[in-house]
């Protein structure tokens, strides 16, 4: 007996083929209309899907535990506080910026008044005096800043009284300051209001503890009226000090030994020998 073999029906494929051919044969305008109608039909379904997702998120947050909600609230408050701090910091930084601009203008005006070249700018290094030697010939201070702080030999040393001396020796942690009264101290200076150079040389400590220096190479046309004094100020010719720092006062002029210039004794500020700290001028 012959075995019966079932064959798959080809009718569904035939129907799909007819539908596909018909789709390609339909006018384009009808296809667009059909597509638009399909999208309009499905639009409510898509909107409902979005609303279901939003509701799911909402009920998910509602079902959060109390601790989770507290944590989220803290995070939110932290974000708000940080934003407020950033806003306040912006105002603070703007105020600082304006202050720096003002200071820059003031420094520029001072440099013009004092005729300071910006290239010759100095950077102050405050240092404490750890030892004083005020012997008759060799007066010096030891200070607690050395090469580890950028101190170098030859740098100028000043205080609120004016020029104090210069760096003579440098170690790692301390330095030796040669005072303006030291007989080996010598710098170029000016008489206030006169740009011609004069020479300042240390002349030691006089009885009573006050220091003096000698001013030489004073032009012959310089005259000091009786009862008056003339101020001696620093010069920037040597490169160790800015121009115009106070050194001392002179009262009486005397002719030099060669008769070409005048000399005078400089009365230095008596507080120089009692200083507790000085400023080193670094470049």
C-alpha cells in the first residue's frame, strides 16, 4: 500500500506574493495616506506606553524606603549648597581681582614716582636677627635665612629705618650681614634732590652706641645752610637697592684732602643697632 505524503499548502505564500505585487502597483499617494493612517492609529498606543513608563517611575519613587528618600533629600540639599557656594565664591574672586588691579596700578604709580625700573624689581625676604656683633671695626648681624631661602652674597638689606647693610656671607641656614657702619662697607648714593653720585663708607660705632658713615665725593657747589640738614638716599646704580631709600642726614661739610670735593659725616638712625629683624632684597 502506498504511503501518503502530505505536502505544505502554497496558498499563504501565493497570497503574500499577490499582496506584495499589489503594494508596489498601488499609487504613491495612496501609500503615504495609508502610512499616515497607520501612524495615527498607533499614536495613542505609543503615548499610552510613555505614560505607563512615567507612572512606573513615579510609583517606583513612591515605594522608596524612608532612608532612601532622606538620602536623596540630603544629596539635593548638598547640590544646592554647592551651587550657592560657587555663586558666592565668584563674587569673592571678582572682588579679589579688582583689588589686585588696584594694587597693580598703585605699584605702577609708585615706580614712576620713585623712578624704579620694572626690570630691577626686588622681592623682600623678612628674616630675624640671631646674633649681633658691634665691635669697633667689624660690625655685623647673623640672620636665620640662608641659601635654602634664596639668599645670595651682595644682596641689599634694609629695615624701616632705611639701608642697614648687605649680605656678606651665605650658609645654608644663616647669613652674615655686613652693617652700613662697617669700615669695609661702601656704596654709591645721592643727596636727595641731586642725581650726582656720592660715596658712602662705613666709619664704625661712636661712643654711646650710635653708628656713623662717611659721605665723600660731594660736589663743591653743595651748600647746607646753618641749622639745616640734607638727607642722603640710596642709588640704583649699584643694583643692590632701589633708588631713594633713606640712609641718613648730613649737617656739616668739609673740603676733601685733594680739594676737588667735599666730605661729611652721616648721622645714621640710632635704632639700626637695636633691630630684631631686617629685610633682604632679592631679585
